C-alpha cells in the first residue's frame, strides 16, 4: 500500500469523529456515507453491518480502494464471513 502526504486543501479530510458522527472541514456527517480522498457519497443506505451486501458495496468497489475502513461505532462489528471473502477476493483489504 502506498502512503501519500496529507493534502489539507481537500474538503474530504476527517478532522474528528465520535461514535455518532464524522467531522470534515465544512460539515458533520451523522448518517452512513462513503468517503474517499476525491469523493463523498452521503446518505448511503446501509445503516448497520447486517445491511451490507455486495450490491450495497458496489459504489465502494467502483472506487477501487486498496483498503475499506468500516466504522461501526463503539464496538467493532464485522460483516459476515462470505462478504469479507468477497471483498478480499477483489483485492480490497478490510479494517473494522
């Protein structure tokens, strides 16, 4: 995995977070979302890990990430084993 220098001029820098929200420079997100360095997709339908399917992850997969960071609140909750295998089979690492 390549590590790149932080670019503070992008609007998609996480400035802080807690169990209910993520803070970006210009806004606070309180519902499910997808975030990359170049794109923000707000109001992503899955609200909990059990809602995740390969279909709901299609917007993530289309971004071709090296790693998917799945924020699940105060406890680490992992997707079902088959979904983890499908993600890994596409060459995407998963961190919960």
